[in-house]
């Protein structure tokens, strides 16, 4: 999915493409596509390595977002349904 197509199908405008929320949602989209690919090509180790890199980057961005803007973090993980919310 190209960037222009992704922006059109999401709730983000063209000016918000550098935002933390857009980056995380874009990485989540890539994770879903690679996961689907790896279901049928289980020995594609280069794609597995790429998936690990994407997951690591998304994890770092989510960690930073949770430290800086907790409400935005909670809204995003609920919208994307990627993590269970920890009660603090």
C-alpha cells in the first residue's frame, strides 16, 4: 500500500504524516502485511528479519509515546488493538 493510499484510508491528513501516531499506525500496517506474507512463505528469513526490525522500531516509538503523552498512547493502542493496557 503506497503512502498516498494509506493516508487516504486512515484518519490522518497529509500534514500529520510525521506524527508519532501516524508512524506507529503505518508500522502496524507493515507488520500485518509481512505477517500475512510469512504465513505462506515460512522460510523467507530475510522478511522475518525485516519484521523483527519493524517490530523493534514500533516498540521503541510506543514506549516513547507512553512516556510523553499517555492519553494519546492509550487511544492509539485501543484503536489499533495492538497491546493490552497495563493498569498502573
